[in-house]
C-alpha cells in the first residue's frame, strides 16, 4: 500500500493492514497504549530532504522568516524522523 499522507499510513497500520514506517510523533500515543509495537528498531530508511520554496526577495517578511525557522526546528527534532 502506498499513501501520500502520514495520518493515512498510521490509520492503515492501526486497522491491521500491515506494518509501516511511521513518524515517531504519529506513533507515540499508539505505542504508549500498546496499539502499535515497534519492530526492526535498528533499521531506518535514509532521510529525505525537505525544501521550503518561496519567491526571492531582498528581505523576506517576518512571517516567512518565523515560519522557516519554525520548520527547520520542527523537522530537525528526533521525533519527526521515521522510526
């Protein structure tokens, strides 16, 4: 099964459609309740780059800069990595 949205993958695994590689933040609550059980903990896929694309300007707006800084911080956290 191939999905393009992490929540759909989590729901598919929770309903018994198989195993999947889910982001830790999506799996955390389900791991705590025992609905999900980690397997192959020593194996992970290589990470994929995420790009933030916006129009080139001399001075990005404060909102854009704040969003970019937030996104960098968020996606560098350990719980946003597959596993």
